[in-house]
C-alpha cells in the first residue's frame, strides 16, 4: 500500500484482498510522515483483529501493521467485509473489500486416482488418427467422381472429375510427406 505517492495524504490500495491467514499490511511512504488509521466493519471484525488502528508511517519510510485472522470464527468457511483506511484525520479514505477464507476450504489441490497414470486400454480408434479419416474421404470423393464421369459422358463433367482426382492426389502426397 502506498502513501503520498500521487499527492499529499493520498492512499494507493488494492480494491480487494483474499486471505486465509494472518497477514501484514505494508505501507510505503513516498513523502512526509503521516498517520494511517485502519478499521474493520462489523462483519469482518468477527474474524479479523487489527494490531493497532492508528499507525505512524515515517517520511519516505515503511511501516507494517499486523492483521490477525481467526478462522475459527468463520461462518460457512468465509467472512466478508471491508478494511477502511484513512489519513489526514479522515480527509482521505479508502476501502478494501476483504474475503477471509478457511484454509481447509480454500485448498486448491486435487487428489488424483492412480488409474489416471496408466494409458487407456484398447487400441487406437479411427478418430485418433485424423489422416486416416481424410484418406478415406478422399478415396470416396475420387471414386464418386470417377463413377459420375463414366455415367455422364460430358466434357465438363470429365474436366470436373479430373480436378477432383488431381486434388485428391495432391492431398495424398501431403499426407505421405507428413507421415
């Protein structure tokens, strides 16, 4: 948290904080010495205790304020509320939304079953190799085009079939080079 960075008595703080245990609020002062007052609202005060509400922050210095969290007083694994900060006897005020979560409920690890370490049983399916699907579709297109040219004896159809068969051969060439 920054004090006096953007002007006299200005506070630069985050909008929200999520914690699972006690923590320190670190004030970095970029100007003259000042006092910062910290206070919690009623809902947050059930789980949070501020070490000392009014703290002196030396000029161009730092100050840490301890915030003690008691997760034993949490309702439904979390507490929500605000931490209010002010300087200049309340002339400048900022509010931080705080969520205190029970460390047990905030666990982010996932238990993995040992069976997931083994490869799946059974062979590779048709759709595991998309080039085989493309090869099958290309062969079907070439066969259909050739049959159409044999039945319809038109020059335009023969030219169209030649284009389709040529495209299939080019695609097969790319597949063979890739594989």
